[in-house]
C-alpha cells in the first residue's frame, strides 16, 4: 500500500494498520508546481482481509479512498498481486493512483 500526497497541504490518513486514532500525516508540498511528478508518500504492508477502507483528511475535508482490487488476475495478462497506490490529488481528494510507483 502506498499513499502519495500531491497536494500543497498535509494529508492525514486513517484506517491503515499503524494509523491509530489520530491518523498519520503525509507532508504537503506548498511549492509544488501543477502537474509536477513526485510528492511525499508513506507505505505499509496490508495484511487484513480485503476490501479495506482508508480515509484521507486534508484541511478538514474527508474523502474515502476508492476501491482498488489488489488481485489483478482479472486483468488480461496480469499475474499475482500488485501494489495498491492512492494519490491525494491537488484538490486534497483521495483518488486511484497508477499501477506502479515508477509512474509517480
């Protein structure tokens, strides 16, 4: 699991194994230019049964991360499991990220 923060503000993640009641903060990048690649990120290994829900709060606004199937066997030519990557976009919402961290 990875969550990449591409917003200018800190993002607080809730629902991950190590997040606790207060969540975990991923620093924002106020000097980031629009459409610039990269961003601060955090990651963890998810061992809980799927599907699992994660929430992100940016500037007091909560968004629920959309479902991503970690078993791409349903996709043509895909084998095994894949990284699940969420991106906190420039507006502060949690959205589906790319298939690989190389694409960030």
